[in-house]
């Protein structure tokens, strides 16, 4: 079965197709604040799509931008002593964004392009649009004429005549049509826009943000043109998949299509996938509203596996609610998976696992889980059903382990090594490699704990030596040796290894 996805532009489920490498562009974060779980929902679903495509044999070229030029960023200048300009603010939150991505166990993108390093490409794109008659200059700013692009409104299913004005109020006198949008803005961030997004009083002076030279004026790029320039620079004129939040369909993605296809004459993206919003307290999770849970705080309280299991509980295209009940369900599901994985590994590595033992039910359950998982993933990335396939496998594994444990020393009672090995491989390949869950072998945890205990004993031993209690220090060294820990004293302190 081939992968089927819900394509926003087609407004229906379509079969995914790609020639060679898959090019995936994800609309990234405007780095004006710490990332929260609403942002991370898009990251998670893009990550799982990336993982699944690789699992079925594609090479994936994944690019996700960083918007580091924006009035929301400029408005925060001066909130901290270190935030002297727009770049200081952007660098702070770019760092916290990358930290959050790593904490969520996301696969790294091929590149994370930033607006500030692509201004030349943006200027070139705007020049092309002017030359082709799709854009015009007005008072040093440049606007895209939406009436010149025949398919404008197709993504959001709107008619041009019904569209409201785009952009700031002070742009309207400069534009031919109210729905035209800015490709280049003369000067810096307007005082009105900066104060609208400010979280503190700037006093008599309002930061205007960084500006660049262009053929039209010293100014700043428009928001929409940035993504077109960055995506085509790194992935070419046509993308296989463009992914973003549902709230970006209009105007951002609608405008991306218009300016990109007007400039190149090529289809901008073959498939458009949009991720639904995350709701908290009945409203969209948003930094501006204040109803958000930052990624670091959520990871500290819940752990990466519960967070990822939570996201897997709802379809990417639908909205998802963050509640005590949905978190509790995610915790219970992850506990079942983790506990059963540990039991399977313990049984697999025990002396009671035998080459000739056979449990046909468990072997069939592994095969069924793999088939059901693949069917769910190909069914528009149905992660809830994919997770359910792994949970069904936990039931089969537990029945097998329970049966052997209940039989005790009865003759012929043994674990089916081959079946358990296949089950463990399924958990690691499907739950780990595809869903991004981090299974830890029970022995791995034991080694970590043992290392911590050895370090503690060595600290006590060093304290005894410093106090002149050499016999006691030697007793501790001998005690460690008896349990298989070899100690070697050196000029930089004691080191150890497990024998």
C-alpha cells in the first residue's frame, strides 16, 4: 500500500509520489520567544513523516527555516541588557529552539536557513517578479499584484474580490489592490507594528530593526517572500512536500505559491500538508495569549517519550487538546510500551530463551503488528492506529512471558528466542526509528546506575585518603575489585573500568 496524505491544495486524500529524493520544506519558527508545545506539534509530525519516508526507502532532504527578521523580534529589544538589537533577541531564541528540538529527539534537518543570511536571494527574487510584471515598486516598497496571478486563492479556497486587505494600515495608500502583499518594505519596522507586539515600554524610542540595501530602498524583506527564497535556494523550484501549521494556509502559504510560481513558472509544491493547532484551556496555544507550556518545561515534567506519545494520539491534520486526560493516556500508553519492551529484553537475554522453543501466536502477533503499523502509517500517517498496533504486540509479548513464568520449572517451558527477538526489533524499528520513542534496554539502565554508584564510592575513597585513612581507602578499592570494578590511580585522580 502506498502512502496516502490529505493534500490541502487538492482538498482531498491523494497518493504521495516522488521521483528520487523527497524534498521536504517545513515552515519554521519566528524566534521571538521560547518554543512551546504548539510549535513542537508541527516539528513532531514533520519528524515522523521524515522517519517514515526513510523507513520505506526514500532519501529525504528536509529543510526547516528560522525566521529571524520580524517585528515581534524587534519589539523585544531592550527587555534584557544583552538584547541590544534584533539579532541579539533572535540568537537567544534560536538557541532555545535548537535545544528544544534536540530534547524532543527530532532528526536533524539538512539545513536550517535563516532570513538574515538569504537577503541577496530575496532581493533577486523580488527583482525577477518586477521584471515579469507580477510586482511593482511604490515609495521604496515593493508589492505583489495578486490580480496578475490567475490561481491566487486556490490553496485557501478564496476569491480575490472577497479578500480583506493584507498588511499594515499604512501600506494601503501605496498598493494598487487591498489584497496585494509586501515583498520589500522601505525603512525599518514601523512604530505602530513595533509597539503592537512590545511586551514592555520602550519609552521615547522604539526599535526599528535591521535594514538592508536594495535597488528600491534601505529596507526589510516581506515575511512571505522569505520562505520562497530559502526553500528554492536549498531544495529547488519544486518541492515534493511543503508542511506547516494550519494557521499559515492564508495568507502565508497562499502568497508563497503565488510569488514562487510567478517567478519560476513551475509548480511550487506537489503536496501541501497542514498540521492542526494545539488547544490548551479551550484556546489555541499561543505565546501572545499566554496559555502555553514551553518545550523544556514539558520535557522536564513528562519526559520526551510521553510528549511524543501524546502527539501520536491525534491525526496531524486535526486539532489536538492538551488536557489532564490526554496526558494521562499518553503516560499509560508509554508505560505499557516501555514495561513490555523491558520484559521482552529480559526474557530474550535469559538462559530460558531457547532456539527451538516456538510460540506460533507470538510470531504471528509480530507479523500482524508490522503489517498493521505500516497500513496505519500509509493511511495518512494515522499515528494513533500505528501506536495501537504496537500496544497489541505488548499484549502478545506479555502473554508469552507470563505463560513461561507461570510454568516455572516444568519440562519444556522456555521462551521463544526468535519470536522475542523479532518483537524487540519491532519495538525498536517501529516505535523507536519511526515514532522516535527512546527505548532503553534494562541492562543499559543498570550500567548507568552502576557507574553512578562507583563514582560515589570513589568520592568517599578520596575523602578517606585526604583524611589519612589509607587502610579504609584500600578496603573500598578491594571491595570494588571483588564486584568486578578495576580501579587505577593516576595524577588526575582515580579511573575505573568494569571487568
